[in-house]
C-alpha cells in the first residue's frame, strides 16, 4: 500500500525555486519602504512652504527616522528569529502606512517627529527581516542574496520618486504622503503572509574554500562577547561614516566647488554636474550591492572588502585633489558610491558566515546599528569643512577607508578564521584548516 506524501513531509514551499521567490518578495518589500529614506527630500521644501518651520527643524525628523530604523533592528530581529518573518513584516507594513498617513495630517513638529519614529520602526522591521531571511535561504550565495535585497532599498526609490514628485506638484504633498503611505503599507502587509524562513537549515551547495562558515549557531549574547564582532562593527562605522557624509553633503560640496550647475556631457547625456552626479550615484550604488556580494561569494569577504574600501579611498582622494573639475566630480562620486553600497551586502554575509543561521537576523541587526552610529558622526563633517575646507574632510575619509581596507585583510580575516575553527571540534577544525590553507 502506498501513501501520498503530506504537505508537511514534502512541502511545496521548499521546492527548487521557492527560495528565489522568497528573495524576490523580500526585494519588493524593501522597495516599498525605500521612500521613507530616499523620497523624504521631496517633501522637505513643500512642508516648509506650508508651515515655515525651517529646514533644520524638519530635517530632524529624518535623523529620528535613521536612528530608530537602525538601532531598533536587533529588537525587531529577535522577534523574527523567535516567531518567523511573517508577523514582523506585517507589523512593519502597518507602521509604514500609519507613519505616512500621520505625515499627511501633521500640523505640528511633534506630530511630524512622531511619524518619523513610527516610520523608522516600520522600515527597520522590514529591512532587518528581509536581509536576515535572505541570509537563511542562501548560505551558498549569502553575498549575492544580501546585496540584491539591500539593492531593493535603492531601486524602490528609483522607481517611485518620479510619481511621488508628480503627485506633490499636482495634488500637494499631503495627498502624496497619504496615497503612497497606504499603497506601500498594503503591499508590504500582503507580502508578509507569503514570507517564511526555511523549515530546516539550508545546505551549502558548493565547495567554498574562500568562505569559511561556522557550523555553530551563536546566540546574540555570545556574539556581543566575541572580539571579532566589535572589530567588524568598528570597520562598518569607519566606512559608513564616509559614505553617509558624502551622501548628505554632496550638494554643499558641489556648490562650494562652484561646479553644481556646470554642464557635463557623458555617453550622449548632458546635465548639470550635481544632477548628473546624484543620478549616477543611485545607479552605481544599486548595482554595486549585488555585484560585490557576488564577487565576495567567489573570492572571499575580506578580499572583496579590501578591493572596495581601497577603491573608495582612491576616489575620495581624487575628489580632494580634482573634485573642482566637473567631469571628475561626476565620475569619482559615481565610482565611490558603487563601492560604498557593498557594506550592506558584505557585512550581513560575513555576519551569517561567522555567527551561524539560527539567529542570523538578530546578529546582523546588531551589526547594522553601526549605520546609526556612523550617522552621528556626519555633522562633524560640516564643522571640519567650515574650519578647514572640504579637502580636510576628504583626507579624513580617505584615512578611514584605507585603514578599514587594511583591517579587513590583515585583522578581520585571521580573526574570523581563528574564531570559526577554534570553536569547532578539533578533528573537524583540523580538516577544515587543511582545506583553507
């Protein structure tokens, strides 16, 4: 007598292509929350024109968003590791919708700031969950999966910025907040019910001599007690500080270099230098995340970090010396952002390799708070620039990236290897060490 396999025994959800569907849904969710960060700039002036609160006061809402979006991720990620991604993504969709609806009615700074906090909570819930889920489904392509997921955060803005700007111009910013808030939140909420973690640990499907991966699932307290985590955290902050500073100050830099409106012709296109630079920056940033993630899957995380951070240092040095030349400004910033965005693929992948799968979302969430820490250093760039000029800011950023490149290759690499092999059974560690030698 034969029996038909039950769904629990041979789940369709874990068929050959299902993990790629999980990845695609995660990317869509990320795209739906991208405008909370990248679309915000479109609303600042319209809000100021209506209420005259001043740009600085309005931009404080953005700071509150970034801080809550990053520093609360470990808490949200803990719920993911305990209860699965579905409930946390659904919660994030609700928070995103509420936040932008509140923005549409905000007639005081207090209400605007409250909405920013709710938006940060929602965005962090979606961001941390989707990246963590990608790490669990793709142990053999962690860099590519984390990079593609992180790229969705930029791609979403690229696809929807134009419609948002058009609605602001035709119907007003309140209608844009309300309509896109509801729309984005509903899409995230619906997709939440289709997202899930693997029912069992996904096997590594290829021999990865360059990618030592632990077989131990370290708990968050264990991770926080490990020196390798804090070295990775430090390097993340060093690299992120330069990138966030450049992204936030690119317009003032271009204006101070007196090239913002200078025409630049490239590949048949002609635009003002600042506009051209910002456009290329988004394209290169989005492309660089999955590209460098893929590269790291093949040549190793630390080797890829060394290449990316070293290139970033070279581009920043170029900007400090030749940034006043419009075409150099456009190309150097594009290449810089192409290698900067990879931190959002390489560090999650490295975290998963080092600390295991079971608590991958929480552990990566703790590492991701480095972005929030780095954002607190960004205002210092304006202080240094005011006193010593932008060249001094670039020199500091060059030093940080060059030091990070050396730390990746000569500190993180041996420390990670020692951490992984040192905690395995002696015989297994010896065999693994022989392969990696």
